[in-house]
């Protein structure tokens, strides 16, 4: 039978033509995307070698994570390390047919096309498979105007099919979990698990895994830190999906949905977390090092993208205890400081405030723009909503830039470093009271006058030169050439006829005797001794250096004092042991830097340790014993600078050197009195509190229970003398007692000494 020719009506022809046109249009549209006319689509070759930004991690000496450097907080994890319940939660919630499709779920796409695109029903879902989401995570989306959703979906479909051709389902799951964005700018399951639950991804509990998977629907809206109730509800939806699709038995589902949301949040920000000042300092140093290294492609390593691992000497637990000790002491000292000043505090003075404003970045910027001083000052005094730091709270208030500057001028700050003397390995680093509000690092950056902490170097030079530590010196004030008359601190009137041994004078930080010892040993010998102990080259060559007019950082001072415990050899602070690439290959390794030659003899080292033990046992640091009840073997030296601007304490135990500084950032603002500003009150307590905390923790027994070696018989004999001796009758008779301020020449050639000279045999 012959088929009759079927004649198409004009309407049918129009419909067929329209359908063909639509088909050709969408075909051409799809091909334009496939061929990259809307933006290049990665090829299969490029997809085989996916490069993602990975955070550089900083580890403590025990391997604990103490911080990261990143653009996006991402850290990779292998598929084999993902717990099965985490994978089940993802599939049950995001893509139940994941193992059945090849990257595109046609049923879901039809739903999206008819309901979401044509009908505008956004509640119908996005139709994305895990592979499509992976494509989006890897390459993002672009703005194509009204066509954005269509173009982006088709681009992702092409990429998804290529990914499915290259990778197994397990590899796609692994890639997804390493790239998906979680709450708080966190990328990848490993970083999210560490941030929200302080555990690696492999150790996530089922309810924790469900919480993180639940947040993927809208990572801000379901942020478990910000919105715990929403997060809990969403977590239970995930558990319900797992139950619905057979991944979680009903009895288990009931058990887990009743569990509370139990976060253990740790945020690795520049300002927060453990050791923020140390991490900030380390970043600058590592960036310099990376400039000298090349990756396998011949390019420099990038701190923020290459997933490097930085291994340091920091002791995680000691760092935490040091920060706790600092906060306890400084919050208390701040109250004492402000109360002592009262209403007459220097930060209320207009001249100090105006000078500080003129040095501010805001003032300089406006001045460079041509603003007049009057206009600038008006701008800096305009009030706005502002958050201000205060101990124990953050103050939200109406304040101007001038108000803010005045507020922060009053705060005391602190720097504290604890270092292993034999290697210089830094165990803890506290650079200030709060990194968010006070960026300046008082361990490495700040250089302040070191006060009486320089006196041990004077006495070291004296002992090295053969001056017996039992040599007695008069406490009497002397006027030296140029009219300089150093005096002693303290309110009690001194007996002008009292003489003290060098050991006693150091322990009690007697200024007049320190200067006399310097003149006896010679300024040049003292400066030479200091440089052998790694003091800076630019020490002031004046006799006043005996009282600590030199400016140094806490880290430099720690280095110098390490020589007393390291056979006379000073060790530089050393905090980075090695750098590894993301595969664990060592690309740089670092060793301690220790002086090649000893700065003094072993006998001198023993003498100085015994003399500085006196500082703690009966001298200016005695409150370590009577107030803080520390039983440890401790030597040390307090320091206070002119006008009570700086307080210092150097604590020495057999296996740890600690240096602490306290003071105001503005050097024009000192402590209101020596009682408050002396190193024993302003700096020492932070060390004392740290030692108390370490004494209570057995893991620090190697430090807290260590004992100084017994001094040799020779050293014991050298120190075997009474601490003080008063002038006898004849000495008092022929000494100008009515003039306590005698010249340097008169001190050396008193009348009594002249008489004694008559009986000496001439050579």
C-alpha cells in the first residue's frame, strides 16, 4: 500500500519550524558555552592537575596546630581519612542518586527547568549533584546578566561530565570535601572540623559530621557558632535524611537527634588564637625565607597558597600558660596604675594628646591632602560608634579618634619571652596584651632602656678581670666628672659609712656601687664584655650604661643572659626548625645560632649565677619567695629605668631564661611611683604566675624541678664573706662624713687611705 503524501497545514509548518529553530538555538547556545565563548572551560588535561589554594599551617614543637596563613582557610584531607558517616550524611542530604548518575541527574534538571526557571519556584531546589557542586566550588560562577543561571549551570554540566570521566566516585567525594565552603570563611572539611570541633575530620562524631554537612545548604544562615538553634534544626534534618535513605537506623536516629550542639570552636585569625604576636613575627621572617626558595616549577613558594607546614619550637601549653599569666597580672596592674594616678593622669593632658594626634596616620593623611590643622583636629574630634578595648570587656560607645587615642594612651603593655638557654629555642612568646588592638610586638620590635638588668654584665666584667666578688664598696654617693651624681632608689636614708660586697650590691641593685665597679674594671672592658655576650654593637659608651641606659628588645636580652647557663656562649632566639611542602618534603631546615667562643670563664658563670640567686633569695626579687612561694631554683635580676618608664625582670632557671618587660607604649608616660613601676612589681609577677602554673603541671617538671649545679669549692670560697661591713672608728674619723657627695678623686684618695700609705713599703 502506498503512503499518501501528508500535507502540512501552515500552522503545523510554523510549529515545526519554531521547534526546529528553538532546537537549533539551544544547540548553538550550548555549543557556544562548550567551545568557551562565554569563558574558557578547563580541559580534561587541566582537570587532571587541579591546583587549589591551601593554607600554610604553623605547628608547635609537639605538633599541635597553633595557626594558619591563608586567603581561604583550606587544608586537604585524603578520601581514606573521611569517616563513612560523614560521606553518608553528604549523599543522603545533597545527592541520593550520586552513585547512579554520571555527573548530571536528569530528573533533578527537569525539575529545575520547569519549576525553577520557567515557573520561578526557587523552593523546588537547585538540582545540583555533588559533581556539579564540585565544579562550582572549583571554578566559581560569573555574572552573565539575566542568563547567568542558565550559562553557569551549563558550564558546570560540561565540567561535571569531564570530572566524572577523569575521577572515580570516591575521588570526586574527596575533591568535594576538600573544596566546599563552610561557615566562617572556611574551605574544606579538615579546616571546618578543626575550627568548629577542634578535631581532625577523621575523628568527627556522627552528630558533628551532620552539623557540618547541614551548614552546606547556606553556610552563613546555618553557621553553628552564630546561629546554634538553626544549626541544630538543620543537623536534625540531615539525620532525618540519613534515616530515610537507610544510612541510619531509627533507634540511632532517635539517639543522635537528642544530642546537644556541642562546639569546641577555635578560630585561627591573625588577632586571635594562641601566640598571635609570635605568628605575626614568624610570617614576616618566613616570607623573607621563601623569597630565596623555589618550588619544583622554579617559582617562589607562596605562603598563602602552597599549603606549607612550619614547624616551630613553641611549647603550646607553656604559651597558653604564659598568656594567662600575662592577662592575670596586667589586668590587675592596670587598675593599680590608674588608681595611683587618679584625675591627674598624663593621658588627660592636652599637650600630650595633641602631640600624639599629630603623629597619627589619620592626621598625616589629611595633612597630605591639604587640610588645615584646625580642620583636621575638628575631624579627629567627631564622634561615631566605636568599639574600645578594656580589660574584661569590649566597650561599645560614641567616641572620636581623639577619644580613642586618649583611651589607648593609658594602657600598660607587656613583652615576655621564655627561651631554652642551651639552644635559644623559644618556648613561649607574648608580644603584648591584645593583638587586635595593640599590634606592636614588645618581644622583637620594641627596644627600651633596660635599667638595672645591665648590672650583671658590669659585675661579670669585674669578676673576669679578677675583682673578688667579696670586695666591699661604699654605698656613699660620688660626683663624677661632668657633675654626674648617681643615686640609689628608695626612701630610706642610707648610712654613708656602710660598705657592701659586690654580691650583696648586685642582689639589692645598689646604683652607686654598680657605677664604682664599672670605674674599677673600666668602661671599655664592660662594653667588650657585653658585646661578647651578644649585646648590640651600638651600646652607649658612657658610664651611665652601668645603670642600664642601653636600649634593647626582650629577645636580645634573653639571648645575652642565656650565656650564664650555656658555658659562657650566648644563644640567639631560635623558633623555626623546618619548613615542609604540602607533601611533607623538607624544603628548608634551621639550626640554633650559638656564639663560637665563650664570653667568660666557667668560674665567672658560677659566681654570677650564685650572685643572681641572691637577688631572688634576699634581694629585689625576694617576693618570688615570700609572696609567690616559689620553691624552684631561680636566679634573676630586676630592672627599673629613669622616671619609672620601664619595668624589667630576667628570670633564670637551669633550663629556662625568661625576660619580661612592662610599661606604657608612650615613653612620655611612666609609672606614677617606683613602688608601682619597679621591675619587681610591674614585670616580675607575670614570671611568678607562669612558674606557679608550670609547677602545678607535671609535664613541665624538667624545667620546674631542675637544679643549678653546686658551685665549685673555689667559687664557694670566693663568695664566703659577710654581705656588709661598716667603716671602723678610724675610717669614720678621717672620712669627710659631713659631705656624702664626694668627688670621684676624693673617693679614691681619702685621708685615711693617705695615712695607710705611709706604712706601705715602696717598691
